């Protein structure tokens, strides 16, 4: 197949292709068969028959067959992985326990079981069980004693300065991820975005032995990583190539990148301009204040405001400083007189929204903030944390 320099696809049986890959990779993401399809996966809903059988590759097998299949491809992946590398494997209760058993038998060290809680799960096709709303992702490193890479600090910042938990609430793939075509088990770009940022460096190589529509590869390339994908179905690799050609256009790539980095639960940042002398005093006191009850300069409190966890102070788009709020999504209403007792000299309103922040530890930016927006430079606003931390 036609290749990009940072996007290599191989058509064929994963076992055969993996055995011939000579390059050692930094990370592997795998979404193997869950073995759910019976060959007669049709159900009648509201008078309409729906086929949810995914194909021969997902046919149900015995426990022994599933174990041997997983052990085979995992052992081949182990050979492809650097000693410091890690592997992520998706599953449900149908296959994930056999995966765990194989990983342990092969000498991997299991680090976490991530619960991907779908914020918009489809209705389970039975009234005899709870609704299925989650999948599980095992994260393991190759060697028991060789350290792996984990971008702990970045994950902490993305989670409002708190250690990132092992339950991630993210939506299933959206329509903007399927403009080139669909795959029955497609994973969302937002999921791969977090995984790749957490466990790889820019320039690293990522392997996906069951690449499907190549979501792993699209996220990898958008984040400056190289990709190797394998799949036995050529039509899905062609779909993956169309997706890669789509992001060759820098405008399209930027739009997809922005959507990929969005998180419905993402922490937000209060961005506030202050005159240089006022900026210095705010940092000294750990207090940021905005006018209350006045549309000119006040911040509109809407759903999502409770995720506000940081404050960014600047002076006319320059001299930027980022700090963590002491209490997420909270502010107080102070009178003008209360601020004057703290040494401030407010002049434009009688009441103010006051945000207390931790001035003992300034948060470094991963890229220079772009705050020059004409008149809007001087207006307070709320922006997602990913505008300043974690992405290029």
C-alpha cells in the first residue's frame, strides 16, 4: 500500500506480519477481537431487525482457543517492544481476563486497568442486564524491572492538579471521526490522545496490530509520533489511508486536532487581564477578582463553570502567569471595601467575584499563550486548560 513516512500500513495476518517486523517500537495499542459474534447476530427492535455480527474475525471461540490466540499475538508484540516500552490492550469481560492471564504468563508487569466509561453508551439489546457503558484497557510494561515512561505531571495538570484516576469518562466516536467511512469497533480519537500523551514522547513509534480504521495512527501522527499498523482487512486499511490523506491538509488536521484534544470533562481556566502593578499585587495576595453583575468584564457562570480549576493572569496579553485555584469551580462575592482591606483599589463596581489561587507554585506553559485578540485581549474569559498545557 502507499505509505507516508510516519504512517506505515501492512495488509495481512497480524501473526505473520508481526513476526517479520524488525523495528523495536516504544508503545503498542491493541484492540483485539472480543469474540462476541455468533454468526447469527440479529435482533428485532421496534419491529426492525438489526444485525450486530461483526464478522468471522470476531466469532465466538472456546476459552482455550481464546487463550492461545491472545498468547500468540502478545508474545509477538513483546518481541517488537523496546525493553522500556508499554502496551495497552482493550476489552470487555468477554476477553479481558484471558488477556490479563496471558500478559502475566509472558512476563509483562501490569500497571493499571483503565475503565473507559462511555458518556453516551448505546442501549444494551436486552432487558435482562444492566446497560453496558464501559470498556476496559489494560496498561502493562514489558519488563518487571525496567522503568517505563509516564507523563505524570501532564496527566495531573489535565486533571485539575490531582493524580489522574483510572476511570475516564469519554464519548464514543463522533460523526466527525467517521467522515471517511466507518469501522464496527472504532475507538475515539480522544481516548488515543490521552493514552499517547501519557506514555510516549514526541518522535516515538507506536504499533497497532489490529489497526482497523487506523484511529491509533491518526492520533499518533497528529501528536508527532510515527505509526505502524497491521490489519487483515484491506478495505479498513484503505479507510485508514483516506483518513491519513485527509489530515495531509493542514487546515483539516488542525480542526481534527482541536476536536481530538477536547474533553467534555476538561478543566477550565479563568483568563484575566490586569494592569502591571495590579497583576503583581494579585500574585502577591493569591487573589484574582472580576466585576460581578456587570456584563463588561464579569465572567458568565454557565454549566461547566464548576470545572474551572486554574487562573491565568496577564497584562495586555503579555507577562502571563498560570496558577491553580485553591477550590475548583468556586468563587466568593466581595464588596469593594473588602478588597480595599487587602490593599486593592477597585473602581468600577460595588461587588466583585474573587478567586483564591495557590501563589506558591506557578504552572509552566507547554507553549506560549496567545492572548492578543484586539479589544478582547482585555476582557475576562474562560478557556480550556489544553490551550496552554499538554499539546503542541
